[in-house]
């Protein structure tokens, strides 16, 4: 098993989380836009896990949301 395959296998078993600043950078949005997306239930943006007031977003849920949105816009 190569290092790349091993890393991919670990990602499938261990959930990968992104912090709110990482999400802001990924989508090139402001914190206010992220807040609005979270308030808009119709948008279906993934909900964060909150630990000590830090918002952690499941990366696989964000990727799935992106794919769903891309399909709706096409």
C-alpha cells in the first residue's frame, strides 16, 4: 500500500473536519455569508459541530453539498 493510498484509507475511516476560517477560505466568503447560509434552511448547508464555541464542519458533508449545488445550477 502506498502512502497516498494509506492516507486515502485513513480519510475514509476518520472524519476530517474543517474550521470555520478554512470553510470561509474554501468558498471565498465572509463570516456573515456563512452565517446567512446556516440560517437559510432551504440552502441545506451542512451544520457544524460546535466545540468550545469553535465551529467544525465535516469535510465530506461540504463536498457533498458542493456537488449537489453544482448539479442544481447546471
